[in-house]
C-alpha cells in the first residue's frame, strides 16, 4: 500500500469573509491544472459514487463560463456555475462561483498552483461578499441537495439566524 | 448523498451561529488566542490588546454570553479562561467543511495517480 495524502486538505479563514483551502498533489502543475479545467477529466473525479455529473461545461477563456450539474441517486439535482476572470496556465485561475440553490452566496474563487520538486501545492481562496455567506457555504456546497430539492427550511433557519446576528 | 445524513448538523447550525457571531470580531479572536495559554485577568488582556478596559470588558461579555469564556473572582481580580466544550460547535462546523473538501480533493488525488500510472505504462 502506498502512502496517500488522503485527508490532508486544510481549511483556514484568513478573514471574516474568506476561506482558504490548501492541498498538495504528487503531480506537475500542468497536469493538475488540466485535470481541474478539462471536462473529460473533471467528469471522472468530481463527483462521488452516488452522484452523476450530468452537465460539465467548461469554456476556459477569460469571460468564458463553466457549469456543473450533479444528479444524485435520489434524483436531486445540484448545480453551480461561474465566469472565468483570469487564466494563467498552469499557475493561476480566477472565477466567480455561484451555487444555483443559493444565488445570493456568490464568491470569487482564486486557484493557485505552485510546483516544487514534482509536488504541486494547490490553494483555493474563496472570497464571499460577507461573513454569513461564507459560513453558509459548507452547507450550500456539501449539502446542496436540500436547496435543490426545495427543502429550504433548515437553510432558511440558519440564514435567518446568522443574518439576525450579523 | 442521503438527505438524512445532514439533518443533525443542520439542526446544530443555529446554536453554532451564535458562536460564529462572537468570533467574527477580530479583537474577540485575539482574546481567545490569548486565553489558549491559560487563565488571565482582564488587566493583562487590556495590555495585550492595547484596548481600553471597557472595550475589553464588552468583548468578554459577548464571549461569556455564548459560553466561550468563563470567569471567576480571585480576591478583587476577575480571571477569564476558555471553555473548550463550547468551542465544539465551531469545531464540528470546521470538520464538516474539511470533510467536504477532503472528499473531493482525495478523488482528484486518486485520479491524478491513475493518470500518471497509465502514462508510465
């Protein structure tokens, strides 16, 4: 069994409205960049066993758009999209990120790849418009099924609560 | 993803957001950082943060209200300490965030390994 880097992604919060995710890969920056931005690659790794990627469109140029639609085993759809703002293969990519279930939670995502000695360190900086958006985001992302399914109740509770306190 | 899997964390989220609000303010995070090392009197926190005593007291009150810090009197001094148990909602939330990213990035990692293995063959 080879040693893997599974579970090694770290999450930090550099400011009230940002989340920074860092992860290393044993591959060149070029390969990582392509695997992140070419539909033939993304469609293979992006989703888990119980989710199919029904739509995976990536128009990789400044001003171009991307759109992913995932379908879970139970028929629930989960989709997000955005527009590329900067592309500098293989080191940097900036795009907007909008989750269809929560269009108010828009972020600007900056992905940077730094290769050293065959290991590429990827950082993903998600800059939300405010703190409640950022704090709602793990639920919009991992738990998007609820919003997509019209099961907005728990979401709205969370949102109301966070907004009231902000 | 089964829907039921997320019911519990969703229910906890409301309680957790009080804690998020409390730590949304930079000075309050500094206070928590200062208390990680151990119990401190207000005066020390005032010196460390370079704020006025009323400002520090106001922040400590917010942190006390959500249960992140506890206070005890020692003579005329009031000593503040962290209450780790009430940091748990925050910890759970962070864990969920990390789980999401780790799941996705571990799949990317496996895929990269497969591609490179095929290239070498």
